[in-house]
């Protein structure tokens, strides 16, 4: 069977959807004898948009002509699609992705189409009124729509008219490599983290991540708590100013962009992970599952209509608090340390029961064959 993923971006550009796209591509081509998978995606600063092969599957990288409203447009992306769109049994499309939607709308495929629904579009409200015509048509013609959680599916207005063709497959992530205790201790000593209760948070420094409320939460924590925030984004300077104005520079550090190796280190040396997001743009929060894979309890927020609070089960894998509430974020950290071993055990157990890559892959493998056999 041949499967093609249509993605917006692909590593080395990393985000939640890019991680899922890569994991599907890598593990399918390495582990599934009966499935070959390729990917079409947009990539900045490439030489010629040529096709190159890796792990047994082709990666069709495409130069970006311009970007409008966070959407990359690429002539090569369209050309790749037109050329190969009927060479596959299954086309697996990650939404939101207007470029992919345009391809499907104007140049349909004979393949079965799966729409992998990661999030609704929120910010571009005026443009979305026009885009909805294309999106609705693509959803109507698709064979299956896969949401990442039942909670998000039930709350999505965009999917309301297509519920009969929708299903749920939770995102699975690779188990992070654990570091030996002596390595963790050495790293803590070298960075003056020894004796600290470390809260790690990670994400693009943007409006819906709620990092300003996490910074504010430091005011309500004892001096032996340390908050480390990884990531870059447009709000970096305002968050630096917030740390200074609140007076918590001794308890909050911005780490900037982290390499894969550095990410693994900070996940390992931390005690608790925090996802303080405040808007439904945070649809799942797979970084929670990554932290749980190492037995790290999570403090996250109960965003209406988001799957975040389903991923982190309140009272088991961590604590869930109302969004935009710094005092309750701080209380969540304190409550976890009151019963840390229990939360740690349950966090790892929840990861193993719901969020492994193998579970996600086996679910998509079954779906691919089900759709192909129903031709």
C-alpha cells in the first residue's frame, strides 16, 4: 500500500504537527512491511525543491513563494501534488493547512483521503469566511476525519456537519530517553539547580501559551522552586520584561530555542511539567505526553473545548486548573509535591496506556487498510 502525507512543514522545522508527521513517516517506513509512505511539505531555504529519499520513502520538499496569515504558498507543492496525487492508495492530510486544502479542492485525487484534524483555525476570522467554502468541500469529499481527542471533536464547530465520518486517534509520542541519576545530579550541580524543585515548560512564546501566567505563578512559590521555559517567539521581550517587573528573576529563566539533546536534558532534570495555555488553539498538548513518558507529573489548564485536560487526567497524572489563574497554577505545583511519587507513577502509566507511538501507528495502520479494503 502507498500512503502520501500532505503536511505544512517537516523537520528540521519542529512543532507538534511536524513531530507527528515525522513519526508517522519514520516508523511506517521502518516498521510496516506492507506500507510505503511519502510526504509533500513546505520548506524554507532549500536549493531546488528536488525529491530526495530517506528511510524508504520520498520527501517532496517545496520552496515557499510567500506566506500570508501564517499560511505558506508554494508553486512546487502544487506541482508535486498534481504529478503524484493519483499514485497512492491513501492520502493523509494534516489540517489546518490551507495549501493542502487548495490542492485537494482544485485537483482532486482518486485515493482515499484522511483529514487529520489537529485544530480549528481561530485568528484569521475574516479570511476564514472565504476559506470555509474550500474547507467544507474538502471535508465533505474526504473518506475519514480523525480528531486527536473526543473532547476536541465534540467542541469543533467546523466538524459539526461531518460527525458521521469522524473518529478519534490520540497522538502518540516517542518515549524520551531517560538519563542516569548521576548524570542528572551532575547537570543540576553544574547549573546551580541543586536542591531546586524544577518546573519545566516548553512552547512557542506566543499569545495562547499563557507563559505570562506561569511567570506570575512564581510569586506564590517558595524560593526553592525554579521555573524553566524553553522556546522562542514574538513575546520573548515582553516575557523578559514581565519577569523583571514581577520580581522573579531568581525563580524564572527563559532558555531560548533548545536542541533535541537539550530538550531531553531539561525533561529529565525537571520534576514537574507545566502547560499553562489559555486558548483552544492548544488542542492537545503533546508535550504533556512527552513529560509523562519519563514519569513527570503535569500541571495544565482546563481550556473549554480542548483536549489538553483529557491528556492530563486531574488527580492522577497531574493537576488541572482553570486557565489564566496564576495562584492556582502555583497551588497545583505545591499539591503535586505533597504526593509526588503517586503522581509520577500515574503519569507514566497514563502515557503507556494512551500515548505511545506504537498505539498511534497501529490505529492508523488499521484505518489505512480498512479504507483500502472498502474500495
